[in-house]
């Protein structure tokens, strides 16, 4: 009886958060599914059901493919660069190093800054410093705007993966390293054959979360470029926003978001399954 009362008390504390979650996430989600099959403009109280028209239009809409391509390039680039840099820094900082606390802090601090604020800071740096050094603004040219956004993302989000990889490295038993050294393995062989396999749980978390979060990036891109110049940095999230608020096509925007959500879920599940199958028991 005591245990039941204790568990019930825990549940009571969860009720306010659960109500908020149902009201702010679950209800809008299921309402949005229905709106994807309508011609709602986002303002009117009335709308008409159009069946699969929005989804058929999505497949033939040429304006969707460019943002999708931009999103995939951005997501893959950020994920690759972020995880390579994070792993390198984690391995470096896991060794005895002078000023290690300072470097850990310096990589973690940008993580505490919101993506929107990070975008504004780098937008100022880009227009006042980089434009002088390079002769042009990174985010002001169609050819380089994506690189500018990738730099902002790396600076702002690198710290979380560094911490996860460092925690993974700290959890690797020194016995494996010693056994490899006895067998004559050099530093690179120990890294490839001991550290990498033992870090597979960390790869599962870091790569999956980095890719799915970068594919749905919205706030930073909107604050930095708004999807410009000339739509060259428009992502799928910005496309959904534009259709919803600029062009008053809320039903169509909801259809795009549903298809994109399914795409993200599939990508996340495939990545998780791939890395889980390669995890080894310590």
C-alpha cells in the first residue's frame, strides 16, 4: 500500500506536464493531420476537404525539390563535420592536457546560447569582419550562404557531441587498450579497433540526433538569412513556414510537414538500427 501511494504521488506531479504536453503537442498534431486534407488558408473559420490533392501537388511541385536538396546537403554536411570534429576534440581532451578545463568550457559555452542568438551574432561577424577579410559576406552570396549557416551550426552545437563522446571514452576500460598494446597495436590501430567499436552507442546518439535535428533546422536559418538570398538557403522547414504564413496555404503546408515528419522518422529509425547492430558489449 505504501509503495502504491508513493507511485501515485509521483504520477500526481507528472499530471501538469502531461496536460501541457497533450494540449500543446498531441492535440495540435492530430488536428494537423486532418488539416492536411483541406484547403484551409490558416485564417478562415471554414475550409473544404480536398482529399489527396495537397499530397499529389507536393509530388509535382518543383518548388519543393530545391529546399529538399538544400536541407539534405546541409544536414549531411553538419552531421559529418560536427561528429568528426567532436570525436577529434573528445579524444584530445580525454588525454592529459594543460588547460583542459578551459577548452572544455570554451566548447560548451556556445551550447548555452540559443540558435537564434547565435545566428544574430554570426550575422554581425559575417557582415562586419568576414566581409572585410574575404572581400564579401558569406551569407550574402548564393554560392557561400550554406557554408555560413554550417559554420554557425557547428559553433553553436558542437559542445553536446563533444561531451557525449568524452563520456563514452571515459567508459572504455583501460584493459582493452593494454591488451592491444601488448599485441603490438600502435595508437591508430588502437583507435580503430578498440575506441571506435566501443563508441558505437555514442555514435548512435550523436549521429542520429545531429542529422534529424539539422534536417529540421528552422530558427537559425530564419534568423540568419530568412531562406535567402534568392531562396538559396531555404530549407524544408522554411518552405513550410512560408506556405503557412506568407502564402496562406496552411493545408498544403501541413501536408508537407506530415510527409517530412515521416521522412525524418524513417531516417532516424534506419540510423538507429544500423548503429545498434554494430554495438559491442563492454
